[in-house]
């Protein structure tokens, strides 16, 4: 029996799954915490779940952007 890995970001349906409450929600329900533009290129964005307020930072590339 094959095991499939859970998907954190589904770009096709524009949803993300919170790693804590495991609810799939529209990306717009997640709040990206602010960061200084001066350091933005060196930081990973941090998101807050709209359902349980869990803070998490997807690995670079998980959101589909290119790594620099």
C-alpha cells in the first residue's frame, strides 16, 4: 500500500493546510506576518492560521516561488 505525503500548499485550488489543526483553508484565510523589506530577501514568511492561530513558516519553494 502506497502512502502519500500530505500537501501543505495546493496551488491549483489556492488552499493551504495548517500543520497543527490540519484544516485545508483558502490561502486568504492565512495572515502573513509583517517583516522589514530591508531583510525580506533573507527571511522566510511566517503565516498564522485563521482557524487555530498557529504560526508556521513553509520551507522555501513550498509556496511555488523560486529560491534565491
